[in-house]
């Protein structure tokens, strides 16, 4: 291995440098025969000098493949610098080695007579860089969403094939519904296969989404029992712990698994699941302690992201339950419309809708949306729905109702801004949208107003689908007035009020769903519940991310034989005539039992017109599920319910009306007002 000594002593120095260099050094003749090799390269090859010196370089490529580089140097006559080379398993089976090779041509008299190589062992540097790249990739890829299953799959996609040949992630069933198990886990709990990925299309023991149990005792149950990772190398080819888990033992044999890492997915004492990393027979490198450390870091990153998804799922589950508890389960039976609804909760915001029975057989239809985080949006939705229902009971026209609802929204916004829990968190300004529609089955008059909500669709009895051109005002909370829309609808017209939270965040998706909705509501003969089913199949099958709600109502017209109306002059004899007219209608309807109360109501309300109002006395009786008595006049004065004292001679009229009837109230028209009172028909 050493050459002759130079007279000036430089040969000794050169030999010492060659032999003591930590870098692998080799020299070759023009036929790729190794003519000299230092101890460092012999160590890298795991061979003795007798087997290396004099051998052809090609014959040793199975250990370190240097011949392509040296042949290139000999043929080109130019040096090659830092060419990466990956070596085989020698001298330590089960490990991979990386080298940086520099080749130089050796020349004499201008011609190439051989070559030399410098071989640097860069295995550690390459491994550190690969680990860094893997961790950086994990940071960028794992946790891109608040979906536990997707997060688990992102771990598998990150680790295969760079780190492992196969990765399986199993989560506790409870994690997928937002709960967590406080470890350690010693019970036989069901696990759900959340993700699997393998090189070359291999398949796992259980399908993704399938449930299974871990057999005891195995490294899987041991890792869950003490929450410590396990490095299993080698995996027993036969016998040992795999005999307790026949299904996985078959997978090991089929895939040739020789090395395994099992890491619990834990965070703050909560057990989320297990991540298992496998290396198989065609992967010569086995897992080692450094790989175990890397697997622990990957599992820690994944556990944080899965727990975020779990907590989001729990909050979303609570918010969805809250939303459903605040929404009507079954629409009320009303004379004005036949209605139905469908609702798909999303992962952002809260929708609400209502069918509100109003006085004189009228009905109010309301739909709205509150954007924002689930729980806060759900709570705000509940308050707005309650406010809207209360305001509707006051018989306010839609535009005035939205003005008052806007005041409630502004109060909610101020409360949100003053909430100390939100002061240090960026949050969008509070806002909400709402559409309110009323329909009168006697006049067929429809009125509507919109606070930033999309207009309703109507389907005529002939099947023509159009839009009610309701002016779309500003969303609630802006402090602006709203414009009233009025039209007359034919009986049998279908109104479709749609709420889709993606209208502003994903407008293209919203437009697509809106177009499909027109097709779903086009059948004029379909029942409202059938229309909702069709809309669910055609429009909501993809479950919009922000949720959606649909309220469908087919208009009706009240039977004219169930309506009686008269007009009397504002004079005392008119009160007696009004009572007589009302009695005749009750007799025709077979409601004589209600005559005493009706007489009293008609007398009191008609007398109030003569004493406190102006214009003629307009009396109307409406028979439906209740008996409604209406008295209208031309004055805007508001009636006041008094509680008279024993010595008072008056002030008991409205008190008696309120006491003897089911409901009563005042409704203001374009000119004048109407005082109405409803009687239940249960005793008829």
C-alpha cells in the first residue's frame, strides 16, 4: 500500500498522509484496477487490503459503486467533485451509508494513466438533512385542516416512502366524536383505522374507516398501557408476540416486515391513538434509536393537530346540538301555507328559520344566517330568532320588524366587543342576514323585506320558477332602514326561502347550488316535504361547509264561506247591529256556544271605535282553527289594557276581552288599525 521513499523525505510524509487520512483515498490504473487504498476506504468497504488492492473496481460496486464515476474521469480527463453515492449495507447490515466522491485524473506526459478518488462519509450529514426535511415537511403538511382523519392521512403521506415503507394510524373511536380517553389505556377499547399508506400499493390489515381491537399482549397494547413508544427490531419471523395477533402476523409475513416503531398519540395525558411505522424486506435499513426519536417527533406534531381537530369536533357537536335545540322540529299547522324545511349544519356559522302563526290566519316566514364561530354564532342565532318571533307577534310589517331586529343585532355587537374573552382575539364585526315574509290567505297579499339575505324563489302553479324582487338591504347591525316589498300571490304558489352561508365566502359554490335549487323546486305539484327531499338530493348532497337551510311553503286561500265582514257607522245603534250580524254567522257555522263571548268582544271593540277612534266600524269574523273577531277603524291610537280598581266605573273592556279569549292584539294598517281577538274552538 505504500510507495518508495523520496530522497528529501517527502515520500514519508506523503505515505503518512495517505495512511492516516480520515477521508477514503484510492488510486486506480487506466483499467479500473485498484492500485492503492488507505485504511479509511478499507473501513468504509468493510474489506481487508488483500481483497481490495489489485481488484477491479467494478467487482466492488456492490459495496460502494465508484466505477461509474472513475470511468467518467478516465474518459473525460476532467475531475468530478462531490458526486453523491449511496452504498450498500456493508459493513453493518441493515444500515445505509452516503458518500461524497471526488475523482481526479492522473496524467503523465499529457495523457491519462489512471485516476484517484477521495471518498467522504457524509452519512450523518445526509441523515440530519433528511430528518430536517421530514420534520419541515411534517410541519407544513400535517394539520392543514380541522379533520382528524385527514390529519392522520397527512402523517402517513409525509412518512412514506422517505421514512417508512408503510404507516398505519389508528384512533380511539371516541376521538372522532370529540371525546378523549385519559391514559394510560388498559381496557380493550375499539380503534378506528384512520389512515394507511404503503409503498408499491400494499394494503393494510384493516381498511381505512374499519374498526378493530389490539390483541394482548403485543407492542401495541404495551405502548397504550404505559404511553411509551416501542422500537421492535427485528420483528420475529415466527413465534414471539405476533402469535397473539394472527391477523397482523399474516401481514408481517406477507409484506416481510422486519422493523417496527409503535408511538402513542398523546397530549396532556389524553390518549388519541397509535401511529405505527413499518419497514419491510426490500428496505435493507432497519429502524434505530434515531429513527425512534424522529417517529416520536412526528407523532407529537400529529397528536397536537388531531387534538385540535377533536376539540373542534366537540365544539361543533355542541354547537350543532344547540342550533337544533333552538330551531323548530315540526312546522306548525297553519291555514295560510303548507310548509316544510330541511337543514344541514355546517362547520361555520348558524342558520335559523321559522313559520310564525300571525293574527287573522296570516303567517310569517323568516330565515336568517349568523356567520362566525360555531358556539358564538349559535348563541347569537338563538337570541335573534327569539327577538324575531317576539316582534312578529306584535304584527309589525316586515320592514319595521327588521329595523327592530337591527337594534337587537347592534346590542349583540356591542356585547361582543365588550366581552373580555374577545378583546385579545381577532374577530369579524358582528353581522347577520334575515329575510322576513308575510302572507295573508284572505287577500293573498304577500309582503317581504330583506336584511342582506338573498331573495326567495317562487314557483307558480304552472311550474314557472322566478324570484320575488325583494330589495336586498344591508345586513343586520348597520343601523339602516329597510324597504317593504308587496305583491299578490295566487293560491298554490310555492315560496322557497334559502340560506347558504357560502354566499360571501364561496360565491361560485353558492351560485351553483342556487341554480340547482331552481331545478329542485320546479315541480308545482310536489308537496313541500317532497321538494325539501329533492333539494337535499340535488343541492345539499355535498354538505356545504357553512351549512344551509331551506324553508318551503305552498300558499293557500281561505274558504270565502268562513269569512264574514260588515261595515257600520260610528254610532251607538251600530253596536247592537254588529252583535246581531255576528250571531247570524255563528249560527250558520254551528258555533252558537261561542255567542256570549263573541257578543261581549264585539260590543267592547265596537264601543271603543265610537268613543276613542274615527271612521266607520268594520267588523270581520274569520273561522279557521280558531274564531277570530276583528274590529277596524281609521285611527292610529293604541288601545291600552288597564286593570281597573273596585271603585272605577270603566276601564274593564279590554281586560275582559283578554280574559275571555285566547289571544288578542292590535295590527296597524296603511290607514288605521285593527283590534283582533281569537277564541279556541275546543268547546264547540
